[in-house]
C-alpha cells in the first residue's frame, strides 16, 4: 500500500488488532515506519493465536457471520463490553458500527482474520528491538486487553511513552475522542523536525 501510494516512510497508528499489525510492520520493515501510535493494542502474535480451522470452511463461516455476528444485538453486546460506561452504547452507535460490516467482502475479511494461515509460523516479534518512537494509549478500564499489557508494552519498547485514560475502556476513539486526538497531535508535533513520507 505504501508503495502504491508513493509513501516512503509513514507514521502508523493502530487500534486493538490494528496496533498488533502496526507492531509487525515496524518490526519487519523499520525503514518504512517513522513512529507508532498504539491504542489498546493486541500482541503481534494475536492474529495467529486466535485462528480456527472451522473458519476455513467458508459456507459455515458465512452463515455464522450473517446469522450471529452481523446482528444488532451481537454488535451492541460487543460494544457494551468494550466501553467503561455501557450507557454510551446507543442505537445510533450500533448502527454506525454495523453498517460498514454489510459491505461486499466483509465475510472474506472475517475469514482472513480467523482462518489458519498456511506455512510455518513467523519468528516472534522482538518488541525491544522496535526502535521507533511510540505513543502507547490505553483505557484504564479496558476489559478486553488489560492496561497491564499496555504498561508492559510501554516499558519494553525502547522509545515509548504511555498515556492512560481513566474511566475508559477498549474504545478511546469513541470514549475520549478529543483527548486522544490531542495526545496524538502532541506526540507527532514533537517529531515534526523529521518529516514522514508523503505521496
């Protein structure tokens, strides 16, 4: 994607599973990543650890997704587990999360995230070798990925700083949008003397 867009080097932000992917990218292609923003991030190996052979059977996976995963009640319950205050989860928020999941290719994406990956497992990521500046942001009340992993991650990455939002769960972009934006803007502005790649 970076090659296609003509971007030599970028600041990469990821939330949850996206943060695990950002760590993988920084570890495997450090020359392409100037800085990282990691929000309530999974471990890099999470993607392989959570896979199931059943997911490879596409008709069954498609049926499961259509009849259970892509239903308002399922999305609502997932959001309520993801925030510190379940009262934040409104019908409108459920709709906004559900609508993008109805696009063409959503089932293929789900299969891609859950089916086994062929070939040998990659080498574990050495987090201590990821030398890019990193902003690690966490919700103190995250019930999906506990803040203790955020603190461990921030200690392990050589150039990391940690921001923990109180009374916040797994979704700082929903629960603390202004504070999250301010933290990211402050972090990136301090790196402005070393510009990231642009198209």
